């Protein structure tokens, strides 16, 4: 990985952090919206319990999303 790619990641991390002075995320202050950071990791579960943990966590995320939408 070269420096340009690393600097872009550093900039994203910095701008996606909460400013202690303003109490606002820097990216939001500059752009007016929050960045959509979605990572998709392809994996093949080695342990069945890990696979079930991921499935259960996805269910929790869906429930939380529905609750937020209802609120």
C-alpha cells in the first residue's frame, strides 16, 4: 500500500471523528451528511458457532434498524 492510499484513510478517519470543540463530526460539518461506510468481508466460517454469532448479530441489526425507523 502506498502513502497516497494511507493518507486518504487517515483523512477519512480524522474527518469521521467527533470534534471535542463543536461536538459535531467533522465530515458532517463540512459536507452536511455522514459518510456511508460499508465494508463487505467475504469469509468462510471455520467454526459453526462463529457463523451462528454472525447470523444472530445480523438479526439484532435488522431489529434495531426497524426500531429506529419506527421512532
